[in-house]
C-alpha cells in the first residue's frame, strides 16, 4: 500500500505542470484516485463529509449487475450447447468457459473503447475523468445479443459515448441513457443483425439439432403469438430462471431480482421508478387482456391475451426497469416525477412490444422516449411547487 | 396559538466528543479580536486606529451601507493591531484587554419605546445580534418585521446545549424577550424542542407564541422553523436572534452595560473532554484551550462542524458562535477507500455499513471521501432538506444566475445553514453552502 503510494508519487512529476506528459494528467489522476481516495480535507462549508462518493455509488451498481453477468455467461454456454444438442454432456464449467470466452471480449471492448474516449475527452477538456462509464461499460455488453460482432460493439460504444454523452458535456449532463443509446444505435444501424433469430444464440456455424430456433420469446410472440416453438416450449419456470435465448444480461429474472435487491437496499436506485414501471406494465397488460378480442390478427390476439403479469418476466422489462430506467442522470429527478416517469416506461414499453412487431423489444424505445420526456415531467412537478408559492404570496397580499 | 410541528426529513449525525455540562470561566486576559468577516454582507468602515483606548461597548467600525449599524469592542483596552488582507480588506481588529474592564454606560429607554430601543441597540453594538430572513444578514433597523423567531434549541452535531447556556441568565432572557416584543408589532415566536422536557423559562414566557418542534436536524434551524410556522413570501421580513443574544440584550437593558459574554461549548473528539466556558466573542481560542493536549493535525472550528468557520489555534471565537469544535484533519489518502466498507465512516446512504448502527457515535475527520463531480445522484438532498422547496433545482438556478427562477423556487426562505446537511451527504461533493450564499448575495444585490 505504502509502496503503491510511493510509486504514484514517483511518477507524478511527469504529469504535473511542466512534466513531459502534463497533457495526460487526467489519465494519471484517474489511476491515482482509483487506487487512493485523495487525502483532501473539506476547505469550505461543512467540515465533515459523507463517506459515499460517485465511485462507491457506481461500484454498487456494478456489483448489482454481477449476478446477471455471471448467469448470462453460463446461459450463453447453455444455449450454445443446447443448439448443438450436446448440452446434457456438458459440465457447469464447460458452459461457463464457453460463455466467458464469448462475453468477456465484449466487456473488454466496451470498456476499452468507452474509457479510451472518456480519457481523450478528459485530456482535451482538461477535466478529471468521471466514473459514469464504469456502469455504462458493463451495461452495453449485457444488453447486446451474444453473436454480435465485436466491431459492432465498438462502433455502438463510440456512438453512445460521443453522441450520447460527451457532446452534452459528459457524465451528469447527458439526456439519453448511454448504454441504451448504444443498443439503439446497433439496433437501427444493423437491423439484420440485431433482430430475427440468428443472433441470440451462438452456434459457431456448427450443425444444429433438428427444428432448432434461436428466436426469443418476444420474437415468437410477435410472429406466432406463442411463447415457445417446436424446438423449445418455454414455460414460466424458464422465463424466471432465465434458460432462454435473449440479450446476455436480460434472461434471468432471479439474477436481476438479486441486483434489484442490492440497488434498493443500498438506496442507489429509486424504488419509485422500479415500482411504478411495474404498475405501468401491469396496467398496459391488463388493458391488452381486456381488449384482446379486438385484435386485427390471430397472432396479435394471442400476444394481447398473454396474461398481463407475464410481461414482467418476458423480454427485457425486468433488466431495463432495474438497471436502465433507474439511471439518475437521464431519468426524472424529482421524487414525484419519478412516479410518472416509471409508470410511463412500463406502460409504453409493453404497448410498443405488443403493438409493433417490428420492434419486439419495446422497453428500449420506451426508456429512450421517457428520457426525452423526463425534463418535461420535472418541469411540471417544479412548476407545481412554484405555483403553490405564488398562490401563497397572492393570499398574503390580498 | 402554539403549533406542534413534526419535522420528518433530516439527519442527526452523532459525533463523539460532546461537551460535559461543567461551566468554567475562561481566563480573560490577552488579545481579543473583532472580525468584520463574521458579518455577512457588511463593508466595514473603521472608526479607530492602533493605539486608541476603547471601553467595552465602544464602536470599532460601522457598516458602509448603513452608518447606524455599528460594531463594538467586547472588551476595554488598547487597539493593538488592525489586520488587513488582500486589497486592504479589513480582516480583524485586535484589542489588548485591560486587567480591569471598563464599560461605557448606556441609558435605558422607556419600556415600549421602539425607536429608543433600536437606537440603544445600534449605539451599543448589540444590533448585529438581530438578523433577518431573507438572506440571513443583520436586520435593517428601518424594517418592520412580520414577526421575530427565536430558536430555543440547536440540533447541530456537538452544538452547545441552549438550556445549559441560559442557566443563571433567566432574568436577562426575560428582559431581552420584552425587548423583542417591543421590536415587532407582530408575534414573537419561541421555537422549542418537544422531544425533551421544555425549559420552564420558555413555557412561562408571556405574550409570545411557543411552537413545539420534534425531529432530526435541521429542526433547530430558525429557517426551517419559520418555513413551517409561517413561510416567508417575497417582500416579507422576519427577524431572528439566538437565545444567548437575547440574554445579552436583556443584560444591556438591566445594567446599562454592553456585556457580550456568553457560554460557549468546547467540543470535538480531538479533546480528552470538552466542557463549557463563559467567555466573550472574539476571545483567543488558545486561552480556552489552555490545558488541553493536542497531538497531530487538527481542525479548529469556530462554530459547529456543519456551519462553523475554519480557523486555527491562533484564531478567535466568531461573533455568532457558541461552540469551538476540534476534530482531526483527514489528509491521509485512503487505499481503495471507495471500495472498502469502512465501519468508521459515516454515510446517510446505505452504501456503507453505518446505516446498520443508527445509534453509533462517530469520530469523523475532515476528509472529503471523494472528489467533486457534476450532479448525478438524485433524491439525496431531499432526504435531509425539510422544506417545500426543490433544493437541486434551486441550486441549478443559482449556478445559471437566474434570479427570477431563484425567487420562484424559494430562495427567500433559505440560508446556507439550511443546506449544510445537503453538502454533507452530497455524493458529488459540491460546495453547496457557498453556492447558496452566492445566490443570496446575488438576489440581495439585485433588489437593493
């Protein structure tokens, strides 16, 4: 510990004013403050400070995502060997190793590209490097299908960090959730890769079992109105445990629930957003159930008739609600606003999912939509407060 | 028409090192200092020069904006030094105290003579005790305040116990309270803590409204109390004073002497045992600390850990402060400090284990535990900010210097002390109190 500190002190002069790498000070600073929370004391205002900082907040979110990541790796292996028809002969470790071999490169690419851009912008703008990307960098691989080429991950990340975040001024200033921006970019730029049934399961180009289908449950529902196919009849248990095809992190509702517990117990994420997203989704589900008979096609009727509560365990509702909707920067910032923000995410997410088969995953679009509307929601909440004050003033002067 | 008010949002930070309720007399020899920087928004104009002799109660300087507002020497003696900083800014006037204290005699006005009372307070240098919301600055003697609020308890960590500081001064307090009633045609509010037995001094008081408050800090802040009793509108003015200041005013009326002495708590876990001292504002901290051993690097604070001023061993007690708090400096880098769940750290968030032990007393130092960042986390200020005001939105309107928005969002109802907890719990380590002060100054300048 002392030795590491001495090492930092030894190389520091190279990065400070006049040093040969002075331009790279933000990079040095990022590494030093990563290893050591600086010994700065409060110089103005309150003399004691809370033990929490942005790094701790962010690392709590990463911790919450870990179960989904680990399960996602295992499931990638499971789906792969299942498609090849040899899943029964494989050990737990085989599945994990295959999954890690597929997933970890995506994590590495996401972090390397994203942090690289953050470092460049920090050097150009001469500000310290923010921790925001630590979470985005983990979210991006988790919302991608496993078979996406690494260069697409890289390009999506570049788009998300530059257009989604840095052009607005970096962490804390962005309007859209960066990880979802990456997902949306990949989805619209490479639609043939990001939809359909080829990309969710890695088959490695090998021979697959008869009747194999790599489609997700949402994909099936949109095309046939049935959750399962002849290849695999997905039931409630599979949806909850997560042994189904899908984006890497979204499949296991149990892993996501674990993450949600961590976020809620530590108070890092807003329970309001999560709870009201569920209320919104269930409301929309109930509406669909009630009006299923008016559907325009038998497939849509079957989709609309899916029991309302199942929408919470199908697709990415759970993952998006727990990890994406609760992003404090792009979400509503007032406590009242969070209620409406959460509600409409759930509501529109299910609506888009069912009504628009071209975009089977409605949650992504619903959150991006509500990201844009969050400032408007906050505006009306704050306006209400202002009106109360104006009214009080009028009453006092009357 | 007393009110019972329950404050729900807030935070009591339990710190080690509270002062034992034992009163000592501080040695009153040495050099005292009056620091114009204690008075927010004042441009001082000096009235004395080095070598002058002054009595206790004689003016040292006045406010450039209002010549009636004068600031007096708390002791008699010789002006030892006039300390100036950059751009000749007046920082302090040092007075070498006489062995025998001499007081200027003031004449008491008739009971109920408001103008006479104001003149007396202005002349004696006791006027600065009367402050006003909005802006939390010295009151304008020409204003007619809607009411006067006196917060009879302090909920800040390691704050001086108000009941203890008043014991023995009951008559002076009552006399001072009469003066407060003379100063306003509205009500005088005594805001008391209903979670503890209420001092009979406050309950017996006649012709005042006693409001009973219950809840965590900042329930003891006068700004919170005004907000919950009668929220301040644009154009309205409410005056306020601390209980010990009311005592000093009562003493002036009873004796005709400007005796500024007050009871001050010496606290903080850097000390083996804190206790209370009877002393004067501007007293050298060293004289109080005599006999206390300190090793290592410590932060000497005039005031409390939340709102006090940073000073050092050679510093002086501030005019409005009733505490001297000493805690260790925290200038050690923490190896992976953001990762390790250190049980010695305090956090209002539940990302550290401190929430599992709500009753634990902490020995906190001055470390920031992180670096400044943009606003990211939402909802954390609101948990410790018991106002019907959106704190982050108000701060953002201050950052963009939008005065109209500040007014709409309620800047008249707050002062920096009300935001002290927001600053403590801030994940992004933003200098919230100085931001609020900047906003208040901006609005005050605009409207003057």
